C-alpha cells in the first residue's frame, strides 16, 4: 500500500515555484485568514478586555491566519480523509 502523505521535493527554481498553486495556496489561506481574524477583532472584538484572543488585534490576526491555513491545507480539505 502506497503512502500518499509523503512530501516529495519539488525541483525547480524559485521563479518556477512562484507560478505553481502549491506556493500560492498556503500563502492565500494565511492571508485571508489573517484578514478575517483582524476583521473579527475590529467588528466584534471584546469590550471587557478579558478575552484572550479577541482583545488584541495581534492575537486575532495570528489566530485567524493559523485557522485559515489549517482549514484550507488540512488533508480532509484536499480529499485525503
């Protein structure tokens, strides 16, 4: 049985890799997640300041970027469950 989860090296130059979807997919998912996280802080936020994630714009942006990455780049999102 073949293991489909192995990471295989992608030969080529950096300019060639910039043109592939393998480069842009994680970049865009983190960027969109970070924008969503900051938007959540800005529009919903936490008025009391006791919320660990939503009381700081930095934490909301970091968590949003992480969630964007994990949601889009998980094996289940790619149909490998």
